[in-house]
């Protein structure tokens, strides 16, 4: 290490990270080129990249990527609106919290994918079913986080609100929600992850257009490069959405620190 | 005093569903009143079919959790100790970690076919990352003087890991376990619903496909109960183990 001492840390970090990634890809290449793993199961990095480039330029990847992202965002936004509204209603009253929290905790511990069979038998295998399941599954993290954020409002702020004779609606807008913002954002990040997962599952089960059904078809047709390219795209969606929200979080909650 | 309040809402909802169903005609291929769901739950409990599904789901869940959790634990300890290794791997980890575990279902099915192994592999992938990240941060936060003492005593690396790191990081590791266990159950049921013909998830799909809604609701309720019970049990264990230390972090619920 002593030879690197003169290089500042913020330069070294990314360089070493990239070196690590290069080693990972090189290993991946060696494993596939050496025939250690069958090509039907693991496509080489080159073949995956080719499939990705071809799929994006001439194939259906761009449309499928857009379909999955839109599905995820639609469900997530709907769920967030419902969750913040309901969470504020529940969070504002200690009585409502006492009555509803156990039910919410139970509903949350239910794997969201387990309601898919019910959704199918209620509305069939359409896009509405997928959207409904995404909303149902991704509502819980934000909802519980909002309730949590309201429960954690400093008691003295409640006193202040009383002295100022704030109405309930004013309390929500002026004290409750601003206080709950960090909790809500953390919940929304979790919700977005859930929304992506449920979008993929929904597409796989219903055959709706999107990356979920695309990778399922690629696997069934033994087209490994396409399968890995699809998985990489899904990873990219996860990466971008998670980091995007982290940046928003840092921006919005900067005043706190 | 406050305990009974939590049960009021679910009971009221169930009663409402029962009344709505009875007054609204009574037969349906997609819905069933709570009374029939309870009867169906009793039926699948007594004829043993629910036990078989539960054993399959919990078995694969535990196997996947053991694989992914212990793998993540080992990797997390290694990364927690070595700054160099941490910097070297962080980009690769950040690229692999956001891949939704369900995206690996088709791949796992291609490689392993139907059965326990495809499900275990996906669960292991899903639980590896939180285990790795939480272990790593737990190790980094260990009081450095403890490590210095161990070095003075000329402990080997394995001894340091066993005698210093694991006990010192135990409360945080317990939280990681609770998180990973919740994830493992969700992924197990999801894998069974999407592709793997076994376990509770498959029972749910079969009940739906054969138009037996009462059975579907019974299994769904059972799955919820399993998830809730597992979480409550792990929380209780955590409180019991670390009550004296007063550092149980209950804010992360699964």
C-alpha cells in the first residue's frame, strides 16, 4: 500500500472499485471461455453484451424496459399516494394507531406475491391485476413508515400545535408531514424495490409485455445471452431507482443535519 | 389494556365480509366467506396437506437462509476486516446487489429444474446481500481496542472472528438474521407461486386454478400467520438474548 500513499482516497476508491469489477468480468470470461460451465447456463460477458446491444437497438429490449419501468413507477406512485394519505390519517391519532397497527403489521408480513392468486381470481390475468398487486404490495413500507413518522413527532411540537389552535389538517400539513419526511422517504425506497419485484413477477405470470416475461421466454428457449442481458437490465433498473431515491433523500433531508 | 384493541379491526372486517357474502347471493368461484375459509383451514390442517406444504416451504427457506446467510456472514467479516478488500469489491457488489432476486427464477429453473435446489439457490442469492452488508457494517463498528487486545494476545484470524467479532457484533447480526429470514420466506413463497411446483405457494396457485377460493384464503391466512409468527419469535429471541445489553434495534421490522 505504501506506494499508493500519495494518491488521494477519492481517486483511489473508484480506481480500485473498477479494478475489482474488471477482475470479476475477467473471471466470468475465463469461466465461460474455459468451458467450466455450460454455455446454456452461463453466457460469456461478450455474448451478453452483444445480446444487450442488439436487443436495445434492433430487438424489443427498449420497449420491454420502458414497459417494466412504467409499470413499476405507476404502481409505486399510486401506492405512495395511498400510503401517505392513509398513514397520515392513522398516524395523527393515537387511538387509530392502537387499533390498526397490529392489522397493518400482519398485512405487511404477508408475502405480497401471495395475494397474486386472489388477484387473478378476482380480475383475471390482465394489466389491472399486475398494477393492483404492485400497489397492494408496495403500499405497506411507506404506510408503516408514515405512521411511524407521525408517532415520533416531538411531544412539545404537539403542545405547540395545541397552543396555536392548529386544526387537524393544519397539524398534518405543517408539523406531521414535514417531521415524517425522512421516514416516508426511507419507506418509499423500500416500496420501490418491492414494486420492481412485483412488476417482474406480474409480467412473468400474466405474460404482459416487459422484461419479466422477456427473461422467462429467453430461459425457456435456452437463449442464455438474452436471459443474462435481461437480468442485467433489471439490475440496472434496481440500481438507478435505489440510488436516485437516495440522492433525493439526501437533498430533501439536508436541513436536518 | 391496549392488547384487545388490535384484534377489533380484523374481527370487524371478517364479520363484515361474512355478512356481505351471505346477503349478496352466496356463491362465487373467486370469493369465499370467512366461515368457509376457517372450515377449509381446519380441513387442510387435519388432512395433512397443509403440513406437507409448510414443511417444504420452511425446509427450502431454512436451507437457502443457511446458505445465503452464512455466506454473507463469512464474506461480511472478511470485508469488515480488510479496507483493501472492501474498496476492491464495493463496485462489483453494488452492481450485483440491486438485481431483483425474482429475475433469477428463470435462470435457476434452467440450471436446476423443478425442485428444492432452484428455490434454495434464489433464496441464497436474496439473503446473501443483506447478510453481507449488515455483517460488514457490524464488524466495522466493533470497538477497535477489542481487536487490538486480541492481536496482543496473538489470536489467529479465526480466533478473532470467533471470540471477538461474533460476540461483539451479535445484536446487529441478530437483526440481520431477522431481516434475512423475512426475505427468505417471501422469496420461497414467490418462487413457488411463479415456477416451482411445491410448497405453500404452489398450494395457493392450485387452490386458485381449481376454483376453491375458501382453500386459497385458508392457505393465505396460514402464510401470513407463518410470517408473523416467525418475526415475533425472532424478536422475542433477540430480546431474551440481548435484554441485558439494551441495544436491541426493533426499528427494522421485516
